[in-house]
C-alpha cells in the first residue's frame, strides 16, 4: 500500500484511499468523494441518526464478526482502516431486491419525506443482524438514536416487528475471511503535515508515541472529539488512535476486579458492568444511543471528564480506580481523586488512561444509578446520581453517593454520606441526607436546568432510591408513556 493509504471493505468491495486530512469524516468521504448520498447529514453531532452506517469488525473472540451502527458524521475516516463499512446502498440483494428491512419499511409505510429513512434502515439492519426476534423494548432502544420528524414512529416500529421473519444471504465466515485478508501487520502512521494520524497496535508503541508527542490528541471513539471538529472547527494536531491497541481493547475478570481497557466500547463494557451491578441497567440503557455506545468508550467518558458524564457517579461509588501509564510505568489512582476542576484532571504530560479497574460486586451491597434528563432516550443528563448502600439490620453500615451535574466535576456527596452512614435507614435519615446535599453542592443554572431545579431533582432522586430499597419503585423503568 502507498504511504498514507487506508484500506477497508465498502459494501462488499475492498477499497483503498489516500488520507490527506485525518479529521475528514466518514460521512464527508461517502457523500462528497464517492457521491454515495444515501447516507444523510442532519445534525453533524451524533444526535439525529440520519448518517447512521454499519461497521463490521472481527469480534472479541477472534472467530466471528460483529456488525454495529455508528454515526458517520463524527467518525474520522482513517479509523475505518481494516474494517468493513456497510451503507444503505449496500443492502440490496444481487438481484436488486430490497433487503427485508427495507421491504418491511415499505410495507408498513414507514417513510414520508425519507430524509431519516436511510438512518432508520441501518439501525434496523443492525437489530436484524444481531437480534432477529426483538422485543418492543429492544426495538425502542435500537431506534433511540434516530429521529423522524414526519412519519411518527408507529409504522417504523411495525416494520421492525415484521422484518424478523425474512432471511438474507449474510455469510459471516466470508466477512471474517475478508477482514483477515485486509488486516494490517504493521502500525498505521499517516503523515499529513501538522496533523499526523497514528494507529498503533500495542500499548508499548502507543506509550512511546504519546511520550514523543505529549500534546497529541488521543482519539478513542471520537464521540466527544468528533464534535470538536464538526461544531468547533478545532485543529486536533497529531492524533493517536487507541482503537487498535490490543491491550486497551480487553475486558478481563480477575479474582477481585473487572479490568476494562480504556478503548473498550461502551457496548462491550456495559454487559460486564451490569453482570456485577444490575442496578445500573436503567442509567446505561439511557446512556446516549446504540451508535454512540458502539463507538464511544468508557475510557473516553472518564478522560473527557464532563461534569455530566453518566458513567462516573456509578464508577465512583463502587470504588473504581484508574490505571494510568506513562512510558513503561503505571500508577493506580482512585477515580474520586482524578478530577481537580472543570476539565482538569490528574494526568501528567505523556500519561494516558490504560484501563479501568472496577471492584467486583459484594454480597449484600445495593448499587444503583439514576439519570434525569429532559428526554428519556439520547439526552445528556441534567443530573445523574449513584449510590452504594450496605445495611447491617436497619442500620447503615456504609453509604456512598456521587453526583454529576451539581459541580464542576462529578463528585462524592461527602456530607450526605456522613449523615447517612451509621444512622437508621428510614425516611427521617433520608430527609436529613437531603438537607446535607444542599451543603455538599452549589449547582449552576444552564440550558439543561436551573440551580434550584437541580438540587430538588437530586434530593428527589435520593428519596426515590430509598423507596426502591423498600420495594416501592421498580428500579428499571421502561414506561415511555406509550
Ligand atoms: C449524541 C451524543 C450523545 C451522548 N450522550 C451521552 C450520555 O448520555 N452520557 C454521557 O456520559 N455521555 C454522552 N455523550 C458523550 C460521549 O459519548 C461520551 O463521553 C463517550 O464516552 C466518549 O468516549 P469516546 O471514546 O468517544 O471519547 P473521545 O471522543 O475519543 O475522547 C474524549 C476525550 O477523552 C480523551 N481520551 C480518550 N481516551 C483516552 C485515554 N486512553 N487516555 C487519556 N485520554 C483519553 C480524548 O483525548 C478526549 O479528550 C454523548 C455524545 C454524543 C455525541
Ligand atoms: S448527522 Fe445527525 S447523527 Fe450524524
Ligand atoms: S420521513 Fe421525514 S423525517 Fe422521517
């Protein structure tokens, strides 16, 4: 291959292309360079789903493949190297017949102006590939990253229910074979003047590169970084991509911990976390949408350090720590010591997040997390809370609570914790804890919620947690009002 060239499969054909700008998005490449205009641009920030495409990769077992949606508007082109891309143009059969997903949408009248339709087709295609008999809840979840402003969702859901019966000619082994054939033996490095792109395959090379270029941008899933380019037009300088680093893509269970590589996608990290902590189900179901979770990583969420990042309150209360690496040295830091101020963390120049260490669940400990946002699906939290409770009879042996959206960083609610620990687990204690929350935080007003609202919401969420422990509230709510 010529220097600066990436190779991937596009709708069944292996193609090579020279990269001159590493932040060119997959969507720009499809629409502007290849004139494949079926994939649409709506928001250019991962919210509307008009740009949804499917990426196929060898799965973590190394034997099979997994097909996952992503938002092509915020995915940078060189991250496709060695992968397979399927767009709406690639779904028709060889005889020109519509794919069962497309046919079901036609039959159920699931399209009007059609602008959103290719995106819905690709989200339904992912569902069809991975879950041929979805429940209504699974359909809703699969479509939570797609917006339609004219058809309404009922016929689209009907199409999702109908498509399941029909087979297509998918041959997983053939896809896997092609992906193996195009796999790159060497590390990818593209020299684009001031904005070089590196995709090392092992952590030693990654650490060396970041040591050499400590001002480089580490790119994981790009679901935050993509917007720095499409919305803020920021220059990223040198980019080092973590998505190919084998050691950062592993989820391991040791005797005491889950070790989650910093480049593991949310889609792959969440099942391991929920196996330990099922009380986090609702929060993670409402975390963004499938295409964002398929690209975005747990490591990116933590490193980005947004005060309204959803994973951190839960990780803080369960006592997660971060393994930070610089060169060949590693250190471990508790997550609740990682953030110093708004977007300021403890990482030193050349140091990066290698993996997240999450203690395994303990018997008799209740863990839960709650998210409040204006929409149920695909919305950023106004506040997000998490709790870890150990009772000894009716007394609280240990209580931890962490909150997002109330301060410049996600933080433990220390006064509230002190008010609860050692007390009787009853309504009076919860009311005292709610008062203490007002001393723990001085929230701000912004477009998501006012300061007063935030405080009241978090106090009510704590009351709800207490009711959950009394069996008076379902911990996982799927009531969409439908
Ligand atoms: C439409 C939309 C919806 C979203 N919804 C939610 C939501 O509901 N809840 C939520 O919490 N977030 C949400 N997000 C934000 C985002 O998806 C998450 O923060 C995600 O986890 C970021 O991961 P990433 O891999 O995409 O990070 P990237 O964008 O690749 O990187 C984010 C930051 O982390 C740094 N970084 C990445 N890896 C490392 C590493 N190994 N070491 C050091 N630094 C590193 C990057 O340099 C960058 O500063 C949403 C985003 C979008 C676009
Ligand atoms: S264009 Fe809206 S999600 Fe990509
Ligand atoms: S059919 Fe018009 S936006 Fe969905």
